[in-house]
């Protein structure tokens, strides 16, 4: 499982307030979807109500502290691993195949991540210039990851997994490899289980979403 560190955070045009009878129908407060937000009066088509994931992490470190931000990142990566493990039996299990998933994660005011959905075919449509650059780089990094280094002459890797075996490829970072055991201790050990995101506390959403 590889994690692309150049994701983005989506925000609403209108500052978030808890849902009540006066604002429950205001989609510009509660939904971050670009298809909705682009019709708002305050929509900025330069940044598209988006921050890069890197900028979000910088801001959280500055306002919430390094340790809290580090824990948030660990919990987000844990979601990736646990979700893939949960559906492992129905995923395509072929060394010649790969899939790119888009995770929608909401972060509450306690910096707890909540998995909203996983897109098996995430949109590669660009709404802003930075968006286009990020997605173009992601496609290039995917190709560099899954295409054998000696392509098209793959004789030396015949019969073996011929993917790029580097732990860092462009903006992709390897976070879990069941074949080698990489990441097992970090995400599936007893200590990691204590930090596993629980689903039993009350959700307190702030109207921001990261994917």
C-alpha cells in the first residue's frame, strides 16, 4: 500500500457552524463538494476551496502542535491499511494489476479522522492549476511504480513481482507491504491497535474533508 502525500483538503465557502434549524439547508456550510461550492458567491476558482495536504499539515502543526498532528497522520494511514485489509478478499489479487483509491476523510475538531467513503475510480478531473499539477504528478508516479524498471525487456524479472521496489517513489511512500512484513509492526501491532481510530465516540465535524 502506497500513500500519496500530495492529496488535498477541501473546505466550504461559508464558515462552519453546528447544524441547527436555521442553517441545516445551507449546503455551502455542510458540504465541501466542488460541484456544490462552485455555485457559492464566495467561491474562489483560483484555489477552488482547497489546500494541499502538505499545507494542511503545516497549519495543524502550527496551531495544534507537532505530536497531535503526527498522531492524526498515523490514524489516517491506519485507516488506509485497515480498510484495505477489511476488503482484501474481494480485491483483485494479481501481481500484474494495481488500483488507485481515493479516500474521503473528515477531520473533526478533536483531530480525529473519519472515513466517509473510498472511491475505486477517483476523479482525475482538474478544477484548478495546482489540482492539475498534483494529479499529473500522481499519474506519473503511479506509472513509475507499477512499470518494471527494465521495461520493455522484463526478462530479468520474469516470474517475480516486477514493480519498483523502492519505499519512496516521487510523492508515493510505501506504508504497508504484507509480503515483506513492512508496516506490520507500525499498524497491526498491539501498540498500534491502541491508537487505531475508534468509531464509538460522538462525531464533531468541522466541514473540512481531506482526500
